[in-house]
C-alpha cells in the first residue's frame, strides 16, 4: 500500500471524556482507532471490555482496529465482530491453533491480525504470513502504555517486510508501542504500514496537530 496509516491508541485517551477524544480522532487526519483489550492474565493490566467498546463503536467513524491481549481469544471472535471490529488481532503467543483462529476471524467478517511480542522471532509466521491481513510488531512489552520504544524493532520490521515480499503476500505491518515523530519515518522506511500512537498523541498539547504532524512525517 502507498498510503501509510496512523492509528491512535484509545488506551491513552481520557477515559472520563472518551466521547470527546473519539470525536477528536474522527475529525483528525488519523486513519484508524486502535483498541487494546487486556484481560489481566495474558498481560498484567486490565483495560476496557465489551460494554465500553460497544458504546465507543456508536461514535467511531473510522476503522476499528481491535488488539486482543488476552488468553483464549477464540472465545470472543464473534463477540468482537458483533461489536463492530473491522480488524481483529490476536497474539501468536496466546493461540494454540493459530491458523484456525485466523480463519475464524475471517469467517466472522473481519480482517485477521497477528501480534508478536518483542521476544518472538519473525520466522514463526513463515508458513502462515500469506493468510494474515496484518502483523502487529510489539515495539514495547504489552500491557501498559507509555513505555520506551525497543530499538530492535527496526530489524524485525525489515525482516518481516522481506518475508512478506518473498511470499508475495499482501500483509500489512503495524507497529504498536513507543511510536513518536522521532522514529515514525525510520519505521516506515523499514517497511511499516500502520503506526499505533498512544501517549505521544493523547498526552500532547494538541492531539489533532500531533496526528497531522505524524502523517506529514510518514508521507
């Protein structure tokens, strides 16, 4: 794809004013909403669940990119489809039968994503990358916002891009964690298509301007 995408992470939004932040993203140059769902088991934190996502989906006007940081994600595939998710990403580390999970996500009408933790090598996707719509490379350890970017991410992006090209796949590469204006261009140059930005956007003085500037950096 030619156009690179920005997906603000709602984990960093003001939970007391979620609708206000949703409207900001709707009116900004952002492309997707990124929703991190955490269960307190696969990761040590707990974020928002189904009732909150259902309420949010009534107001979001852009692609809903849902990232499940949970154990046994297969139980909830149809639930998130019903909630309005457009992309559903599960963790490689949480799926015993990953191919079956990917097929179930697609059967439910969503695009299928697979996330890799920082310690997980790219080659685990070699036999399946052509079936995946999106690979989310975690550039921080999952579970909390506001962490520092892991520098080895650039190497993983390049390696994944080479694998996608080698397999002649159409898989998108998404980066989640520590994305800012200093590393965005380098990530895109390495092969990234979608950049998730949380604290960098929502903790900035003017989130709309920050999103616009990120888009300009990766244009």
